[in-house]
C-alpha cells in the first residue's frame, strides 16, 4: 500500500492539514501514529480508511477489506448492540456467527441487548472495535482504541492486533496511551507541520526485558491548558504518561 504525494484540506479556502505526504506500507506492518493534538492524525487515518478523499495525490493498493474504529464511536443510533452488529455484518457480507466470537473475545456479551445511546464510552469503544474486526480486515485503522477500555480488554488488544498482522494485514493506530509501544516491529509515524515522517526505532519500542534499567516516576504540575500538549510531546518521545484524570479512572 502506498501513499503518493498526498495533500488534504477541508475546504478550498481552508488551510492545508497535510501536504505532500508520501508513505509506504507492507503486509504485516503495524504503525503507531503520534503527534500533538490538532496536527492531522485523525485526518490521516480517515484518508487511509477511504473515508476522506485526497485533494491531491493518491493512496494506491489499499487492501480490499478495511476495518475502521473511530476515536468516538457514533452511538446516537436507534439500534441495540446486537442489531447494529448484525447490520454491519450484513453490509460487509460477513458470517453473522463472527458476532458471537468477537463479542465473547471483547467481553461484551452482556451489552448485546443494550441500546447504543445508553452505552458508556468504554462500552461504545468495544462496539466500535467489534464492527471493525468482524470482517477480517486487510487494513485495520484504529483511532485511540485503548481510551476508556477496561483493564482486561486493554491488555488483550495488542494480541488481537498481532493476529491481524500475522495473517498479512496492515494495522495503523493512533494511540496517546502508548499501549503498543512494546509491540514487536512497531513502526512510528509523527504527524507535524502538515507532514508525516517515520521516527527511528527507540529502546522503548522493543519488548521490555529484565536487563533494562529501572524507571523513575516523575510528577509534573502544569496548567490544565498545557497538560495535553506536554503529555503528547512526552509520549511522542517514548515515555509512558498518565494524567491525573486517567489515573483516577
């Protein structure tokens, strides 16, 4: 799959969000997209998923089956969870028996009878993941998939991503939480100043071992208006960051 000189903006008189982006993806790749808020990470993911069309350039050789889970699942729909997943399976031509498999693996069987608007953020996130995984995608796009998930699902998601890459699928993830930072062979793209560049591998990208030096927990107090940007910069440099709000969940 190839991104060739891609540029995008939301309107003719709007500023460019991305400009002249060229990237290449191979079968089995897993990519983490990093960068400060507002730089175009979600826009890049929607372009890769074919939900937006490039203004200039092209995306070539995209796999035929794409699974996409947005950062905020559109829960304001008049479906139960079960009805929604059956609807998505029918649209994708997927065996409806896959619904049972994925709801069990994501620990969401108890949600099947609930209406989508009544779901918590974490539960809605699981529905978004289930519908993206139902169709055995050749390209899986996940926008902040770990946010709001319970501990068990969050811990198991890297293994599910590994199954996609093991069968030759491509996975692209935006992840402020850093949960994929030790995923084997993870590539990292930084979105900044309308461009995308690949970051060099860092020690934190490798599987942790007992030979690594001990870590120190550092508490930093910053004004609320600057907290998100600072956390993003630290995560982009490979550090694990938890805000007070995340720690309280």
